[in-house]
C-alpha cells in the first residue's frame, strides 16, 4: 500500500509528491496523461516574484463592461456560457474589491515570495538549469501614457513590497531588443522573475527526479477514487491518504463526495511560431494582453482569458489579435502546430488556492485552484501541504477557504 496517492501529474501534483517524499513519505502519482502534458504544459513559463497581488476583476462596472466587450484583448466572453458561470464570477468580482483584496494580499505576497527559492533546488537537483532564464521579462506599453501609468504602479509595488524593476524608454528598448521592427513607447523590466524555455519539460524533469528518488508514476483514471476500509482506492491501488491535485478537474471528482467548489475556469490558448524572431527576453504586451515567450519549440504566443463552456475554438480571436501584434513587432514565421493548444486555469473566487484537509473524509487532502499561478506556486503550496499532512496545521492556515 502506498502511504499517499497524489492525483494529478501537473506542476502542483509532482511538486506535492516531491515535497512529501522529502519528508519521508512513500508516494505514487496517478494521472491519465504523462507529467506536465496538460494544463502545466501550456503556460507562459513565468516563475513570478513581482506578482505580489492576485489578478482581480475591475471594481468599476464600466471597466468590467469594456473587458467583457474585448477591451485590450484581455477577455473573450462566450455569452451563452455566462448564465452558468455568473454565480462564481460574481463571487470572484466581490473578492476583487479593495477590502477583500487587502485581506488576501499578505498571504498571497508571502506565497509568491517563496516561489523562486522553492523552485531553485528542484531545478538544480533535476538537472534542468538549461531550461531557465534568470533575467525577468518586459511589460511593454504602446503609448507614453500607458508606460507612465505602469511606472507609477511599479513604483508603488517597489515601495510597498520591495519589488525590483527598471524602466526602458523607446530607445533603450530598441537597444535591448534589436530584432524589434519598431519599438513601442517603452517597458517596465521586472528583473527578479525567472522564466522557462519549456514548462512541460521542466515538470517532466521534476517527475524524473521524483522517480529517481524512489517514487512511482502510474497512468490511471483518478475519477475512480473511492473509500476502501480506513483508506482509499484509485486506479487499482490502495492508499492511506489521497491528495487531489487535478487543477480544473478537481471539483468534478469531489462532487460525488459531497463537496462543492465554485470555480472560475479561464481558458487560455497558445501557439508556437517559427522564424528568426530574435526576441531576447519574454514580453507581456500590455495593450494586447498576450505574452511572447521564446521557447525551445519556437516563439510561444499565449493569450489571457476566455470564459466559455463550449469546446475550444480552433481559431481563437484573442490569439489572432496577439499574432497580429507580434507580427507588427517581430519577423515571425509560420505556426509550428496545425491548431492552437488550449488549457484551463482553475481560478477560485477567493483568489487563494485551496490547500487543506477535506473536513468530512479522513485521509483526503485538497491542493488545487492556483489560477494563473500554478506554475509559480506549485512547489510553494506543496511544501506547506506536506507540513500539514505531518501535523503542522498552521502551514496551510488561510488556504482552506472556498470549499462548501
């Protein structure tokens, strides 16, 4: 019998298994797909240290309407899906109001501050240093007014949280990125974040490290989870404890057990493009809500959020707009993949991930809901969950909200 079964082989699940393994627990990871091949595969590859406040919705109804109508390409709303999503979205909006955010930010900030230090030893031990850049990214603005507002926000974060940044005007950005056809107004350079040349490969390297240390990874259907005596059974295996780390699929698994987890599912798309783009550092194009990330597979263009319960779009509007913005800046080649990749970010209305013991089932633990920051925070909350399983309840204090 495995002492602990971790359901999910994304960054959160693999990091959980490693953290438990480091504390002496025998673990098995169970997933239907290989490690790092689903949601964890498709992000922009940022290990963030500057994101000291969660991504909330605008408080202003007019700003919300503009976002819903596609302002700055930030959101694509599939209107027929709205009624089923309205309750969770309303809760998400309420949690985005200043009073609620003030309650969340101290813990969120602490989690983010632990991200690079938690990833660093895993990167070294897994031999994945060749996948990591340590020179931050550009937050690019097309207009002087947009850049000025971004600099004021960066200065606020530096004053309140100590976040490091520099500013590049049009000429400095042109010198730093000579491949640009024309330079926008300028950019904030967030200097401390790390970025990754292949998120899926990094999770795969972490998974191989887990196996090299004696762990097992089994292909199986986590939805078959059921009680078995004093423990649990899943995919033909018995375990004393189970950790649900299935990202956006977690609420469906928990519903038959009597738990309701409201979740805002934000779909994102990406596609790789060939050609000699020449970009030296990742860029977030603020006026187009896309990230341009140099990757091993080409230049990855990653979109913001699509709110839709429909099947993924084979020609997503946000990606088309992002590609047009990228082609205006860089010598971009043809798409590498025949169709775009899509994945879903598991966002909880309370902004914080759910990391806790399930209140009505002994041996059942929950670890999901990291929203946009699963790649960043996976090892951080994994270490805290491992401490909680060993009896340190304070390690996950404040991370048990959002469960009904």
